[in-house]
C-alpha cells in the first residue's frame, strides 16, 4: 500500500499539471472501488470548474476546486494515478478518468479496487478535520506531533510500539515500511510496549521519523506494490532500506542478521543487536 511518501510524491508530481486546469468531463468504469464512486455527483459538481489546489492529508490526495468542493482519493493497495493524453487506450482497471481542458486525463487505475474516491461539498470540506478526518491524528511534520503527544496516548497502551506508530489516530501516514525503518534508526525493538517508552525515546524517535520520511519523499517514494509516480517513473527509496524486507541479511549498522516477526498481522523486521527488547 502506498505510504505517506508515495502519496506526497504523487501530490507534488501532479500539482503543476492539475492546478488551474478545467475539468471538462468524467468517465467511470462503473465498478465500485472500496465504496461506490460518486460519478453523478462529480459530473454535476466538477464539470466546467477549475482545480485550485492539490494537497495531501495522511495517505489521501486532496484536489480542491475553485468553489472549495473537494475530491479525496485513496490509492488502497494497488492504486496509482497518472496523466495521459485522452487518446491513450484505456486500461481494464482505469476506473475513474477526469478529462482536462488541455487534452489530458487524470486516470485512477486500481487492479484490486481497494482504493476510494470521495466528494465533499464546500461546507463538508471546510469542516473536514472534524468530519472526514475527524479520527486522524496529526501529520508527522506537524508541530502537534511532540513527545508529550505520544506519551499521553501511549501511557496505557501495552501494544507493540510499531503497531502504535501505525495507528492513524495517533499519527497520520506512518505505515509499515517507514515504522520499521524509524525504529531501527532509533534502536527501539518493534515489539516493545508503547507505554514503556520514555520521553527521551520519543525525543530521539520523532526527528528520525521525520528524517526518514523526508528522505523517502526526496528519493521519489518506494516502488512497493504498483506505485508509479505522476511522471511514470518508479521511485527508488527501497534501495536505501536498512531493515524492511531484509530478513536473513546482515544489518548495515552492525552485521547481525536481520530477523522477522509478525506484529498485529504485519511483517516486522529488526536487528537483534541494534534493537534489543528491554
């Protein structure tokens, strides 16, 4: 599943091509994604209107129109977005196509159809932080994302710290890949109970999370699953993984063999030497 860096890369790649463009028509495959696609509402509310901004919240792409109507897109497990000339043959899994006034189409392709498209009215968009994103925590780069924030939420949590970090109600957008990487960088075992971390642990971990996410965004995101960025180029951050997907390989910090365990149904990788379970 695309994580925060992948969605941010798509956002930055699409922004200059979509901003100030007029939506002229919308075509859908007729197949539902995670929920039914609001095709009729999009035709009524979007056609003939101009895109004002392209932003990101958590793992969602947000396309705001001139009247503040908001398109929210989640890529699910296999979704990707790209811009194509209108004459480009439509693929089987191109489920939503937004036609633009410059002859291009923004296409959402989703093989497994676990993604989603939502349409918010200007009123709903204005209150999206208490509405659509009401249960979503602060962004990792947000000033609200502090040691005090994590310690308050973690004080009674006996769940593994990696699972805690992946809880979108705690912090938005930290998925499996980058939780693994950040915990290795901080020397914290992924199975350690969240409530056992002290203030100094969070003071160390939070900047490392930001550093790793920033590096991933700069590198173009990872190519795990079917991610393709807006220019059709694969990201390459996976070349820099120090722990994720490296079971049985030597740790790049100490040489010990990377181990793998399952935590809350997700693959978790760690170095037994660098990340001792206290």
